[in-house]
C-alpha cells in the first residue's frame, strides 16, 4: 500500500466528470487500499477518487462504526 497525494481546491481534476467503475479488479482493490491508507494518514473519514487524482466514481469511508467501506458508482436518489 502507499499514500497518495491529495489534490486541493483549484486542481482541475476536481472539476472533471467521473467515470463509472465497470468491474472490480485487483488494480481497483489496490486503489481502494491506497485510498484508505491516504485517508487515515490525513486523519479523515472519507475520500473520493478525484481527491487523489483519479477519475473513477469511487469513494472510501470510515466513520468509526463498523469496518471501513468503499462505494462504487454512487448516485444521489433524494435530497
């Protein structure tokens, strides 16, 4: 696993449209592990793929209740 660079406000990738995840691969699992490690190093509770320079529609979350998890291709169904 490795810690990834976190992109900050003003980075163009944060404004780009994300792409759906088509399938779960070993590379995707590795990205999820790297994102979790990065999130923990930053003392965060959530991290989206664009925040580490990737365009996949993916986020990792750990709010301290239960194990951490990844969400793939999330969509807002109600607001």
